[in-house]
């Protein structure tokens, strides 16, 4: 196997200053850690030898001879990446959320990869929100599996946010908070990320001691495994948010009540200039280190979808508004007030915030790096102008800050307008997934071209890494495979050859017909970098069918992508069923693509039914209403055998509970998150899911009620009273969350036949 060329030859290896401490930690036993990870993935240890040779840049070399892999690498992560890449290229190993395929490890093709180096010193992964949308019910087996998959992708800097509530509890107990006050402070498990970022407090409380203790033990195992593999996890730090009870106990402190986030009660933020701040921040890291060991990178997001107080008394924050892409819209919002102040006043305030946030970390962990997600710079861009960003960052040492520029698929170009974040180290990346919602989309060719363009730009500054930062996992794994190939040599491979290799490893075989089918699928669905319909007319939801019903349904826009190409790709895959039907992953992909295409057709019928009733055409409205029901139930049954369902989400939540009361509370947390979310804003259906059980038992009953209202209104020659309907619907949703009925998912006996039938039914 010839050496693989890099996609970015002009750049060479960047980030050479970021030699991680974890590499040294893993040097002595790193080879064994890498071999153990490969063994867990199905590769016999006896066929693999690993030699760790620490380097200033990540790299590996894999030689295959007599069915043995000899791996040399700069870290255990690089070793796993190298071995997995070699086996994947030979069609022997595919690792994904949907399942693995491990082919026979005999008659391997002899070859030598040559030295393969990543142009990025850092490959980052995960989002603070992932710990709410995906992982709240994970046990060690599931985390072990995910860490191994990280290594396959060459990830070496994951966010590691589990277990921190154990430390927060210690900290606030030391500050005199009672158990009753703590119970009112901590949000329920499915909503903790937003509690930690200061957006909410005490929502769907309480957080049981058993959950905190389980996550405490789990985080110790997570960090041990990450460090053994040479990863450098990003750990949490104090960003200033304090419990309401703490704020009330310190009335003279500079504690500001922050704005209401999405209709929740405002939270409380301690000004870093207050004498209370530095000791609290230092003590949190002392307690954290005592439990989990020292870290090198610490995340502190002080203003996630919140605006910094600029007025001396902080009064400018309380009424600040936030909106997706257009934050702070009222006439007297925080951005407007800040702009009215002398620029030097605003800049000095922001600079002091940045410097003190960093200093608090450095005081407890000398030499550590402050990490922050850069999402706020795009989401609140009216406030965060380039000069405001520069002021916030200016007094933090360049080499002691790392900005995760996560939103380049949603808010591109922030790094350009800030001159590469004004000299700070930063990581380039994409969110891709929002809310764990799972329409089929992504844009592999966009990622390849976009990253290459960033590298070619001389204004990129000190970019040190690449990352994928999904809010939720378990969908569109092809996108993550491709994106992390971009982060290693391999992203320069044409999409056709890449798909041929991808399907050969995933299904155990490939041919030109399958590659062509997937090229149509990519052209139809995977040429969409952001699923714009997920947020429409102030309502969330991946599809129209997933949104709360309203009279504006007929104006719902045409979905992004090319539906004809997608359907052509699915049709071609169906023709290949005789050759591929025995592959579980082929069946999984076929079902997943079909339910997406069918959901688009379902939206057409929803629009048609509402439009017909609005015109007084009851006959057409009735026909389309019947079609809505038939399609929803058919999709629900088709996806009953997929990995995730409403039943599995609830079962995982209940399994985390130790008492009947805990099980019930966790179930309601789980159900609320994927439906109503919370607050009085626009979060309902933000985490909508294309799962078995959701189509039939949640989305369909809502639309059935609305279409019945629309029919009655048509017969009475009057419009639907949307406000009255929505008020009744909210009561129904609340009751649904509290309903303890059990759910079961039933796999179809012949998913290929059902997919074919559904494609035929929707071919109009």
C-alpha cells in the first residue's frame, strides 16, 4: 500500500506546540492500550503489534505481512486510527453507531502505509449538549464503545463532561447550601448541560444522589481509558454561574440576574471581579482534581447564548433577548445598551471578564489552557462584533487559550472577521447535528472543500485542530467517517472511490452499482450542510410532521436536497437487495434512507390536507388526512427494528433509576426532552426524533387533532382558532409526558419488502 498523500501539502504539520501530556502518560503501556481497543473492536491481539514513538505531530505507519499488522505511531490513538484505516481500506473493518462489521482477518493484502501524518495536531469531538441529548443514560459499556470509536477516528481531545455534578455538590455544600436548596438547584439528568452553562436552574428537578454517584464512578473510568489511549480530555471549570440560594445569601456581591433563556427563569452569574469569584473557581478545580486527577484543558463557557453584563449594575442583561442567528432584537437590548456606552468602557469590561476567567483557571492549574466554545460569537453576533471579541480575548495569553470554533456549518467565517481569533489557538469544526434530531443530511464535499479553503487562507491564524461537535449522536455516521478522514490523509480521495471503500467495509462487498446508488444518495441528501427546516416560523422540528400543528402548514418550504436523486439512490439500493440483503448494515441504511424520503412525502400530505380544508375542499382534505395516517403508521412500523426508538430511550432512562420514583422521574425527563423540552420559548420539538413510537404515538395524534379541527372549521366555513387549539395541545403534551404507559418497538419481519412498498406508495 503506497504512502497516502496529505490533502494540505502547502501547510505541512500544524500545531506542533501542542505536544500533549497524555502521550507521555501512555508511552509505556500505550501499545497494550491500543491493542486492547482493537481487540474490543474484533481484531485479534495476536495479529497486531504496536510500538509507540512520541512525536511533536500525530502520525502512524502500518505494515501488513503474513496477516499481521505492525503499527508504529505517535500515540495509542494514532495507532488505533492507523490499524483501523488499513483494515477499512481492505474491506475488513467498519465501525459505526449503527453497528460494526468485522471481516475475516485472513489473507490480508501485504502493504505499507508509509508514515501518515495528520495536518491537525488536535482532533476534537463532542459538544456540551451531547451530554443531555445522547449520553444521560449511558453506562460504562456504552462509553467504552464510544471511546474506542473515537480512537478509530483519531480523536484525541474529547469533551469529558460526565461526573462534574459530584464536584458541584461538594462545592455548594461547602458554601453552606442545604440539601433542600441543592435539590432546587440541580436540573434533571436530560437537562443538566444547560444548567451547567447557566441557561436554566432546577428544571425538572430533582437530581437524585444515585445518579450523581453513578456518574462520579463512570467519569473515573472514562478519564482513565481516555488517558490510557493518549487522549487529552477537556474538563469543566467554573464560569461564574451560582445557585439562586447562593445569590440570595450574598446580596452585596456582584451577582447579576441574567436574561431569561427561552422563557426560563433568569439565572445568576457572579462577576469575575467580585472577591468571591476567584476562590470559588479555584476551589472547584481543587475538588475536581482530587476526584479525577489533573487536567491540561478546562472548558469555561460564561456566555453561551447569554450576553455579558456591560452596565455597572448589570441591568442590561436582565431583559436581553436571544434568537437563532439574530440575537438581542428589542430596541433597548443589551447590545444596544452596550453600543451606547463609550467603546473603551465596554472593551475594558469584556477584557476584564476574559482575563479573570483565565486567571481563575491558572490559579488552580498552573500551565493549563482555558477552552471555550465559539458558538456565542455567531449566535449573538449583534453583540459579539469583531472588536468586542478582540477585547474579550486580548488579555489572555495566546498559547493558554483554545477556542472551539464549532459552528462553521451554521455561522461560517467568524474566524475570518476576527483575523483568526486575534492570535489565539483555535480548532476548526462543525456542529452538524442539532438536538439529536435525525433527518438524513450532511455535506461531505463541503467539508473537504471548506477545510482546504481555510488552510489556503493566510489569515487563518493559529488554527491547531479540527473537530466535529454534534449536539446529539447516532445518526448520519457516514458524515463523521468522512469528516475525520478529512482530518487525516484520505479526505483528498474522490467521493466515488471513498464510497466504494466505505460500502465494501460496511457491507462486506461493493460494486459499481452500489457505489453509483450511494452517489445518488449523497447528491440527494448528503449535499446539505444545514437542515434549514428544523427551525421554521418560530417552531422547531426536523419535519413539518414533527412540528406543532398550525394554519401556516401549507407554506412550509420545500426541503433542502434533491428528492429525485435520493429516491433514485434508494431505488438502486433496493435492486441490489438480492446481493446485499444479508448485511444488517445494508438493511439499516435502506430503512433509514427510506423513512427519510417517506417523511418528506408525509409532509406533502400534511400540507395538502391543511390547504384543502382551508379552501373548503373536505373531500380532498379527508383523502390527504387518511394518507397522513397511513404513511405515519407505515413509517413507524418500518423503523421498529432500528437501533433507537421511543421505547429504547425510555427503557434506558428507567434502567438508570434505583427506585420506582427515580425510574418515573427519569422516564418523564426523557420524554420531555424529545418533545416539549421546556420554558416558554421555542424549544418544543427541538430534539424531535424519527423514532418508532414517536410517529404513531406523539406526532400523529397531534396532527389528527388538528386536522379534525380543520375539517370542522371547513364545514362551518370558519378558520381554525390556532391559539385555542395550541393551548389545548399543550395540555395534551403535558399529559403525554406524564403518562406511564409502556412502549415496545416491533421490528418488521421483512424490512426490505416494507421499504420497497413504502417507496412505491410515496412515488407520486
